[in-house]
C-alpha cells in the first residue's frame, strides 16, 4: 500500500559518530560550536601573521634594545657599516660607487628631509641591495622633544622614505645624536625597527683628516662592531669620509673581516 515501507528495505542504522550526536544533541552541538570557533580563530591568527610578514616597510621583528653589534655577534669576524645623515647627491653617490666596487653591503641611516629632496638616491640605495635606517625627519635629538614630537618625527621620516621607495623595508631606527629615550625605543620597535647605536665612532663628521678618521676606527674597532660614518648632508664636505671609508674597508678585508648588518633582535 502507498505510504508503507517494506521492513526488509529499511535504512541501515546511522554510524556510531551520528548515534553519539543523536544521543547527546545539546552537548555535541556545543562541542561543534567550540571547535568551529577554535578553527576560525586559528585561521584568523594565521592570516594576520601572513599579512604582517608580507606587509612592506617593516622588519619582521625588533626589540627595544639599542644594538651595537652585528648579526654574527660581538667578537665575530664581521663588521656592520652604517652611514648617516644622507642622502646627498654628491657624497651618497660616491659612497655607493665605493661600496659597489668593494662588494660591501651597508646600512644607510637617512634623514626624512633629505629623502624627500633626493628620492632617486633612496631608490638607488634600495636597488643596490643596501638596508635602510630611519634617522628621523629633521635630525632633532629626541631628548629635546616631547614623546609625541619624537614619534611624529620618526613617522614622518618613514613616510618620506616610502614616498621615495614604496614598499621599501626600514629595518632600523637610529636616534639623532644617540639621544635615546625609553619611549622612542618602544615606538621604533613597535614599528618593526630595531634601535641601533654604534661601537665605533670614526668622528668623520668633525672632518679631522683622513688619517685621523682611520686611526679613530683602528682604536675602537673590535670584531662584530658597528661602524658609524657619514654621507650627508649636501652642504657638508664629506670627501674625507669617502676616502677614509675606502681605507677602512681595505683594512677590514686585509684582516679577514666580512660585511654584516646590525643585529635585529626578537
């Protein structure tokens, strides 16, 4: 008769997992919801991590510590060359030519005002494989600014660098005149920039003569050190810096040291 089912053709019993769900419907519904929420949260976390890793313009990790040694560490047969206050059409181009000839990678700590003036030099720095360091917008010591002013100065410099070289990664921040404050260290790290200092001050900015610059380096350098030199600004004569840099790089190579970068911690 219509509407009656032949008992011999009845559907098989549900599998054990389904019987468990039927036996405890409220409990298992809650379990499924919790599982779904967990998976959804994990997926969101992975997506956020991937977005951060792919986001241009920031380093993958940084701490608030001011670093003055290379990735390989203090005492290693390495050095990190850092070059401040550029870019400058006259001196940055000469430094880049020298670095290309010696096959050395350096870190350029650029001032935002100069990046805005000479964007093609920022492009060249990046194109030739060197690394960027934010050295503030106007080269004002953060200890003479309010926290908000120092943060704005840092951010404006990053904006100027990225206007010149969109997507360029800024790995480091160096406070003008080494004027560190806990707030600016924290803010730089939050932007993915490792604060960096130096272990060798060549004092080339004093223009004391090529030999004096070289002797300052010889007196202070130890393996794994971070060397401070200058290529800016345009109104300053950096010819001594360029010549002394060539002599320093020759001495490092002759003594078996290889170029590295300032350490990024985290």
